[in-house]
C-alpha cells in the first residue's frame, strides 16, 4: 500500500468504483467474477461448485468481465466529466 495519502485516496476511490460496478452486475455474473478473480478459483473448480462444465464457466466469466468493463468505462467517464 502506498504511503502517500493522495495515492491511498485514489486507490480507495478506484476500489469503491470497482465494487460499485460489481454490484450492478446480475448476481450470477457477480458471483463468477468474485469466485474467479477474488477467490482465485479455476474454471473447473467453479464448475464443480455450480454444476456447470469448465468451458461454460469460462464463457460466462468472459461475458461477465466484458459487462464489468462496460460498466466501469461508463462510470469512469461520468467521474471524469463531473470534475
């Protein structure tokens, strides 16, 4: 973690934006993103938990990541325009 308060504040704001965007995803997509990127589970492990095969999980995670990117792009654009 950066010792510079302004860097810490920026990181906190970025984390808040990411969490806000995650909350806007449908529950299934949010869950998949959390399991894969935050819990570090593989597609196979997620498949075992959800009853889906690994390829299906991979496609769903990819779609969730695309949706998250779209949300974040819009949110960051609004933040920049609001400055």
